[in-house]
C-alpha cells in the first residue's frame, strides 16, 4: 500500500481528494494537513510514502514545506497538486525537490493514482500544462556549466540511466530495461546526481535535457 498524506488549506478540496484516494486499492491515506507547517509535523508521525502538496497555504507555503520535508527524510516523495501553473512556481517546486507537479482540473482520478504510483516508485510526473515552465527551467539550467563536458563526465551506463529517467521511467522500469537490479540503478542514479549537481529527478531531467540528452 502506498501511504499518502494530503495537504491543502481548503477543507472541501482536501476531503474530496481523501474520498477519491480511498477508492483505490493500492493507496491508503495516512493523514491530512491544512498548512505547510502542519504537513512537516505530520510527516514524522504518519510516515507517508507520498505527500500531495498544495502550493499556496497559510503559515508555511508548499514550496518551503517541501524543502523541509525532503531535508528530513529520504523515504518520502512530494507530488505538488495545485491550481497554480505559473512558471516561477513550477520551477521553485522542482528546485525544492518535488518529484511531480499536477494541476487541479486537468486530470482524472485514475491519472492521479498513476502519478502517485509513479512518484512512489521513483519516477516523475508533470501535467502537460506545466511543460512550458519545465522547458524554461531547462533553458536556464546549463548556465555556468560551460567548463564541464557535455555529458558531465557520466559513464556510458550512467548516461543510459539518466536518459531513461528523462523519459519518466521509475527505478523498477529502468532496471527491467537495462537488465540490472534496482539497487544498481540507485547507485548509478546517486553517482549521476553528484556529477550533474542535482538532488532529484526533476532537476536531473532539466539539466540533462539542456545538454541534448535522450539520444
């Protein structure tokens, strides 16, 4: 079961999401929060695999909450779920470490479940409407890296792994594609992140696509 914490300051939206997720056999809702501060506090006790995080909330917004949550745990992923598709907000969410970004009103119930599952498995998911913001982040990513080689010194296998990440594959899918174990995939990813100077998949995708990756 995928443990999910639902975070939104609007109780009606929060209740609707909880009701929707409770229809899924593979997901269990382990808690709710109405502010970013409350979300940070609940993560330590609820131990969610995925946090559905709104952006604009009182006390502490979703961007700051995402940074604090991911700084304190390596087992929880954050999937932004909000009405906002502004480029700056999307970029900030990705830079904060969010593994995905979904916009309200642009998805069906099964698509949200798919996004949660993909993020939980180590993949990433973004709504098509936020693609322009991601491309803007790509355009900005290579700045200041001209002294590095185009492939950032990645090994051939690390290049394979990063290209598959950029295609949205989870660790399990990458392992199956390359006929290697998931632990080996994680090792390649960690080394690639260090060379790309990133900390999450969305950042890695942005930097890698900026080099002309996914060949």
